[in-house]
C-alpha cells in the first residue's frame, strides 16, 4: 500500500521534468539549425568551396600538363591496347627504352607452338649498319618501291646521329636505338646483334641481311626476295685458312671452349634465317670469350659469327656470302667504285663472273644479290642503270 501511495504523489512532478527537457532540446535544435543556415548563406564559405573544387580539379589533370617555355598544353589520354596481338607481332615503333640486355632477352624468345595465329607473310629484314648517312638512299628507295608487305628496314647509326629522311621514305622512322661503334672491336658485333634483336621483335621477319651504306642491290626486289625466302640455308662466309689473317688470329686462351680446328673467318656482311638469328642474339658465353681474347689484330666481326655457326649450326649454312666485294687489289680494305667506274658491264660482271655456286643442293650462276663498296659519286650513274640493267 505504501508503494502505491508514493507513486501517485511523484507522478505530476515527473511529467513536468520531462516536458521541460523536451522544450530545452527543441530550442537547442532550432539554435544549431539557425547557425548552419547562416554559414551556408555566407559569401565567404561559397568562395572556400569554389577554391577547394578548383584545387581538386587541378591536381587531377596535373599529369596531363606539358610545360614549355612559352606555353602549357593539355592533352587527353588515349586508351591503347598495348597487349594486342598486332602490336606484339608487328611493333609499329622502333623507339624504345630497353637496354641491350633487355632487347636481346626479348628477341631470344622462340615459340614452341607450331604455326602462327595470324596471317603471316614472311619478310626480309634489311639491316643497315652505317657510319652516318645513307648516300645511296635514292637507289634503295627505288629498289623497295611497291613491295611494302615483303620487307622491313632497320638502321643503326652512331648514337647521337640525326637520321633525317622524308616521311614518305621506307626508311622513315626506321632507326633503332643505337650506340657508337669502334672499328675492329667487339662493339661491331654488338651493333650487329642489336640490329638482329630489334628485327626479331617483328615475327614476320624470316630472313635477315646485313648491309652497309656502301652496298647496292644488283637485282630487282622480287628476285632477291624469292632467292632468300626459298633458300634452305643461310649465307655466312665461313672458312679455314693457314694464314696469319685466319688461323693466325686464333688465341689459345680460348681453350677449352674454342679449339683452333673450329676457328673460322668470313665476311662481316651476312644473311641468315630466323632461327639462326635467335641463336646468335641468345649467345652470351662465346660473345664474352671473343670480347676478352679477340682484339686487334683479331677482329671479332670477321670471326665471331663464322666460328659460332661452324661450331653449332654448320649444316644450316651455305658457307658463302651473297654480297660481292672486290679484293683484286692487295690492300687492308676492298676496292671502292666511284661514279666514273659505273657502267652496264660492271653490274653484269658482278652478277655472273662465270662462277657456279650451290643453292638448295643444286648449282646456280646466281651467287650474289648485293655488292660493295660504292662511293656517293656512284649514285647518279647507278640510278641511270636501274631500269635498263637492274630491272627496277
């Protein structure tokens, strides 16, 4: 009974306390709401949020700004499928930032799966190892004209040389990342391997021919293409001779990896098939031996590839070159042909000297496809012979 009495007496006071609490909370809510509305309507806060938005937008596009002395350019990003099959098998740009080791490693990849998952037209990679310009460029441009799908061009120059040609030339944009070359040193072999590695990145390249700025074609493109693509062998001159210029350059310190009976000499200007190109760019062991033990008067560019192929891939090599050179004069370098020397007869002489050579296990009189050395003055006379003698 006592508990019920006290409940009745406290009831009104309890309800009055709750009512006062609700009223105080309501006033507090109205006060806070008023402050928020006042701040939101202030011009200072509007400027603050505008500045914040501008700052955020500027940060987002900072990576697209290209600063210049005179202007700032904004450009939009283009979405590119860098892993597309087309870009993988046919690189559309020879400019890259790969080191020699990286490009040689990538070029050494050899697919084991038979066939190709794309329509493959085999191409000939024409690799020009030059000391600068190509003085016979117009002759080569005429030679290549109309055959775009059957060839690729790669040019190696001194590192800082600006290789400028017109945009409609097949040589445009075909300079690879190059380094300076010292005649008679291993850097010559490095340049050859650099050319091979960059050319191997295009999976359509099947044959690889090394040329200099003084080389010329002596047949039209269709004959050269069929001769190389249909060949069962590569064309690397590789021979043994008991002279100081051949065996005499062998260094016994190369033992036990290279014996004197394996030692070979040959012309630097070679032509090889794709699988041999992969083997050459993959080699590091014998390259290191030549770098250490083949120094002047031993010249690596005349011995490294001939010896390497003789040791491991001899049956795949025809043991001859397809680039003719005139060694009729006893001298350290072959004869050079100037403009006055160029006649219809000289081209015919180079083509067929009455010699026979082996081609796919049969004898043929077509032994050379290219020739050197031709001076810049020979260009105009050679151009005059393209239609009447060379066929292009």
